[in-house]
C-alpha cells in the first residue's frame, strides 16, 4: 500500500518532491507546461500545509554532463509564474550551497534543483548520490509518474534514506485510473493502439488479449500486422523483427474473446515530405512505391463505430503522422470521437507521449476522463508490470 500525501503532517517540514519537469523547450522557453501544471496540486498542498518544498527533476538526456540548453531555469520561471511567487534555484542539485539553501527554507518557500541528469550517478541509481539528494528534505514524495518505470537515484535509491515517504496527487491519480480501469472496467472495453513501434506495445497487446473486448490497431504499427497477414504494404513502415510476434498475436486472438480490428484503407504518399502527393488506397491495393501515413475514411468510420459502442476506452498512440497536417485527419477524428463518447458517459484513458500531445493539440484534453503524464510508465502499468519507483514506496 502506498502512503498518499494526506497521510503526513507536513507543517514545518521540508518536503523533497520528485517531479517530472521534462518539458519541451524552444529558444529558452517552455513551450508546453502540461507536466508543470500537473505537479501544482501536490506543491500547493505542501505549501498550504505549512511546509517548504524542494523540487528535483530531470530534463532531456544530457548523459551526465552539463548542457546549458537543458537547464531547468526556464522551467523554474514557468513554475514561479504558475505559483505566483518567487522561487529559489540552485545550479547544482547536490552541492553544499544547494543543501544550505534547502536547510534555510522557511515555510511556504520553494527550492528547485538543477537537472538531475547533469550527474551520471542519477541514471546509475548511485547510492552516494541518492544520499546527497536525501539531505534536502525530511519527507520524500514521488510525484513523477513519467519516470516511475525507471530505477534511478531520485525515485528509487533516495527512498531508503527516509522513514516517511509516499506519493503525490499526480501519481495517486495515475495509479487510480490506470490500475482501476484494468481491474474493474465498464464493458465493452476497447483498446486503441497506434504509433510506430510494435515492440514497445507487445506486452500491452498480449495482456489485453485476455482483458479487452476489442483492440484497434492503427498508426505505423498496423503495417507490421498487415504484412504479417500477407498484404503488400509498399514502402510503409514495417518492423521486420516483430513479424513473428504479430503473427502470434493474430493467431492467439482467434482463440480468445478479443477481436482485433485493423485499418481497411490508408492515406499514402511516396514520402513523408510529399504531402501534396497523398492519395487513399485500400489496404489490399497499396502501390509498391507508396507508404501509409494515416488511416483512411473507411477506417475512421469503422473505428468510430467501435468507439460509439464502448463503455471504457484506453488509447495509446496516434493513427498517423499527426504532426503533419496532411496526415493528421485520422488521429484528430478518432480523438474527437473519444472525447464525444466521454461526454456521453464512457471512461476514457489516454496514454502519455504522442497521444497526450494529440489531445492537447486539438484542445480536448479536458474532455477525456484521464490523460496520463507518462508514456512509458503508463504502458508498463497497463501491461501489468510493477513500477520500481512505486514498488520501493510500498509499506
């Protein structure tokens, strides 16, 4: 069982919070503050309870060296604006100066530490590094769901140095939605999978062959399955190493209650950089010089008919290259259909990563039951994998 934030007496305490501020930057500015805003309920609860807060996060993959463009300074500025108060910032997460700032905090103050991954010891889950991080607080709270599938110093190693540790509101909400939707889903349960990589979703597919009523497979990964079924997919993306697994999944589904549903038509072009040359083809008639980049009109209607009859929907992965306007129609219309179904009372859970980016792009994030902040972590939890950052907090 995990201790939640309300389990602790926070007054006068220094709360060390692992947050996920791994946000996109452009020209030194935060361009998507979704993850920063998601951490606010935990931060504000701590401050309102009379505590001081020390925040730690990673940003990007600097691989153990200081990369100026991956500094958390712009994130700190965004956070200060959202909190409507000034915050303290330290340029090194484990320096003596940084620890002194934390020790000197008064109730209601916030201290943000510099990028954890400027130290290679973070990803190595180094014990000495964990011990230094632990000196920043008296209670440890993990509210970084996006990294919960990683065993790093700031989310696994650090926990052993605290007698009081638990999860924040964000992680609590993630676990509630992603766990409960599997344990007690309203049926029919429909899983919609897209994106490019079959391998990253293999465990998820295998699990839901036992749990879901229908699994829709679109996006780039659909072409691996279509080729496994003997279809010519032209120049479309195919993971040759996953063809055997795709065949096994197709065969396994025949003996299970779960129905696999694939696109019947796709939008193709001779290249991603040639949207003006796009055309629609049946999956049985894809030309050899064309590549599929979105689902077609009939596929959209087919998928929408399944969505309309669902009671629970789990969606992870876009239906096409939605970043390009010519190939976003499938993702946009499927996202809007899920939002409309949610408005009618179904439960919708959107995995992180590109799926979260899509619902944000189409301004329907608040129309879904839950949008996860963690791509890899949500996939792992939905697949039934024990997340190391949560397992270490179990009591």
